[in-house]
C-alpha cells in the first residue's frame, strides 16, 4: 500500500510539471506577417501567369509566322504562274511528238494521234483530230502566222467553249503555206474554258498540238 501511494504521488508531480511548461513562440524576421495567405493564391497566380504567357506567346508567334508565310507564298506563286502562263500561252501541257494533239482536263490527259489536220479557209484556221467516228477534237481561231489568238469554236465530246470566258491559242511556230491543203508544220498550245451539254461550267481544257502535213 505504501509503495502504491509513492507511485501515485510521482505521477501527480510529473503531470503538474508538464502542464506548467509553456513553449516559447517562434521568432520571425522583422516585418513578416503572421497572417497565412489564402489557400491556393500562390498556386493559382504562378500557374495562371505561366500558362497565360505561354499561350499568348504561342498565339502571337503562330499568327505572325502564318501571315508572313502566306504572303510570301502567294507572291511567289503568282509570279511563277504568271511567267509560266506567259511562256506557254496559258497551258501547262508540253508539246508532244509530231502529229499529236494532247488535251488535259484536271488530272485526265488524252492524246489524239489519228487523222490530224490543219486547215485555213477564209481567214479561219482549224486544228483537227478524228480519233474515231465518235471521238473528235476540233477548234477554230482567226490569226496569222505566230502569236496568241482567240478561239472561236470547239467540238470536243460533250463539251463546247464557254462563250463568257472563251479560250486562247498560242501558235509558237508555223511554216504552213497557202496551198490547198496547206503544207508545213504548226505547233502551239491552248487553254479553253468549257461548258457541258447543259451549258454548265465544266472546267478548263489545257493542251498542245504538233501537226505536220
């Protein structure tokens, strides 16, 4: 009993000793606020600032680069197209072998190599190919020797010339004489705006011819 009493006295003394101790408050540098910042304020600020800077910089760089590239490409394309058109009479189809007419619409290209002829009557010139009874290609123009001239008419499958836009032929070389039929060689290129049998726009026929007779 005496031993238990001594132990109880010891526990009470330890408890009183601990409860009477006070921790010293932490020491902060002078001017430091003891009020904690709102939760998420630093994270939101840093994240928003970094993200916004990146987005703004990316968009500005993208738009500037796009506009510069577009303008440069447009100028280059325009000059190249203009020069090419001037040199070939508007057609990108090269002149083929002797006694061929090459016609291209879009990506489809066809070569006529049968019954080709050049005619000249009453000031009108004709370029003609009869591949078969149901497959012919004929166009007429008025012009002398070499140069670029307006195409008057076209007979080509179900197509005819679009009268509102017309067509051009560029005769690059011409040694045809005035005999009937003419003798010699004529070479050139052409570009013709087309309409179908219903009068609807049907694209452009580009082509070339090389006729010797």
